C-alpha cells in the first residue's frame, strides 16, 4: 500500500471528536489541556513512536473571568458582549473604570501616544494591538484606564478570544485590555458614543503546561532530523476544531502512516502547549534543547488547515529551493499552495526559525483576515472538513517520507540572511530569546 492510501479519514474523525467533544476547551494550564496531552501521548505510543513523554513548562492560566463593558448611549448605560485578553490584568478590585473614549486607528495613530495623554481615558484600538515593543511602551506611557480592542479582521457581531504577549506583560506591563465585537464598535461610532465603563474580575494563576514529544528514530544518527508539529491548546470559549485540533490530527496521522516506513533520518513529532499565548511551549522547547535543535533540518508545522472553503498556504522560512521543491512535490499530488516566503512569529515553528532552522507552516485561510471563525464559538467540528485535511496529508506524507529517506539533504539548513535577521529581532522583542 502506498503511503497516501494509509491516511484514514475515520481515524482522524475519531481523534477529532475526542479532542473537541469529549475534552472540549483546552486552555493553557487547565485540566482540559492536560487531558489532551495525555491522549496525544497514548496515540503516539500506539502508533509505535519511541521515547514518548510530556515535557512540562510554566505558563499563565486563566481560570475564571468576568468582563463587563458598558457604553453610555443617550441617557442609559448599555452592556455589550466582551472578553478579556488572557495575560492582561483586571481592573482594580474588579470594579468598573469609567472614562471618555479615545479612538485610535492602528498603526497609523501610534504618534498620538504621549506620556500620560490617555490617563483616565479608555482607548479604543481599531486594528491590531501594538506589534513592536516601542509602540507598546508608548501605549503604557500614555497610561489609559483601559484598552478596548476591535479586531478589524473580523467584521462580525460576536466577540473573539485572544491573549497578550507574555514577555511584554512581564517586562513592560500591560493595561487592562478587552475585546468587543466589530459591529458593536461600528454602532458606537454611528451613534457618537463618547463614554464607556470597563470592569474585569479574573483569576489568573501560574500553572504547568506541557509539550508532547515522540519520535521515529532514523538509521543514521548524524543525519539532519525532521520535526512535525502542531499545538493542542485553545483559546477560551471554543473547542478549537480548526485552531488547532486540525494540526494535532495532522501530527497524529502522519506519525501513524510514517511509522511503517524505512528512513535514514529521525522524525520527531511534537504537540505543543500554550501556543495561544504566543507559542510559549515551542519557545520553551527550543530553550531546553538548544544543542539538539541544531540537528533539525526542517520543521513542518500544521496550524488551522481544515477549513472546508479556503486557500492552502505554505509559509516558508528558509531557502527558495525548499519552497520550490516542496510546492512542486505537493502539486504532483493534487495540492496547489500559495507560497508565502516569510517569517512570522505567530506560530510554533518560529522559535526554531530564531535558532536558524528552516520551516514550512501549512495554513488554510478562508477570509481576508485569516479565518472567519477565528478564536470564536464557531470554531467547531461543524466548520472543518476531514476531506480537505485528508487531501493535504495525502500530499505531505510522501514528501516527508522521501525527505526522511534521502541520502543527501536537498537544501541549505539555514535561513536567508534577511529572514534570519528578522527572526532574531522578533525573537528578542516578543519572546526574549537570546
């Protein structure tokens, strides 16, 4: 039987249901995340992987939160849907703060931040939160009473969940930060809302998360290794069927179908924890295995790859020969990809890129902002496709098998200088990797 024919849709569906229905939400450092890790470890062992284990690391775990946002409309206060961002603090004593709304269209309004300029006011950020540390420092210096983020990628009437950069929160502080739906903010603008109240009462604790690791040893211990990865944690309030149970399904199924193949190179399979707080788990892994990471020739990462309608993207941090040969190999098996030759810090392969290791990240957006169901209650099994996922895995599996058996490594084991420089900068700013 050829390797593509060994991909089993029924087996994938079974695993998907366990993660998303039997376990459900898998926030970092919670029992749900632990149950997911233990299930993945059992599947690794049953697939025949060796050295299966869980590697623990510390994380911030949001155990409970109560968020209240009210807008002053006419003569009354109207409560709107809202969520806190994991890692951001609560309001003093959990009591509401009230202030004038100051609208900031980001990033073009960054120059409006002056020291103390937002004191006693509530900043409404339309667009992304600060993406560079100097922007974040300016926001902190402006001292807003609270920040309300409106994600311009998601023009819907529901509220997403998200998190803040843990390193920035630790090193520079973080304002009270919540999100409201795009359409809520739209109505505020239309009605001329000028004041709001924000209250956040939460319990965040220091907890333990984990990475799940197993491997298929190769016959040549000196040969470049391959890492296949995804993450098993979720944001709050959803079972993460696409983000990223689809990635876990990819890791598990590739482990099973590659286990029976002869190979020269070791293939390591990792399901990371705490990705949704900016890849805390993968950064912890790279820090703990600095020497071993030097043996890795390629990371193949899967994150959000099963939208029924969408575009397969392959983000390549590495040489052009890697992107070209990988895209050609997949095209031969019926999968055309949009090649994105970029380094991005928002996925688990990034910490390896910081260490100089090339990577391929497979992603399937279905909306100009990424995925319409992003970090919401809509990221369920009803909105993923085992057929689409199987199509991708039937193309990737032969490529990985061929690479694992190759007598010579077919591309440079490094990033182009421009990509490496960017990876180093982002590693310092966002992860404190040094």
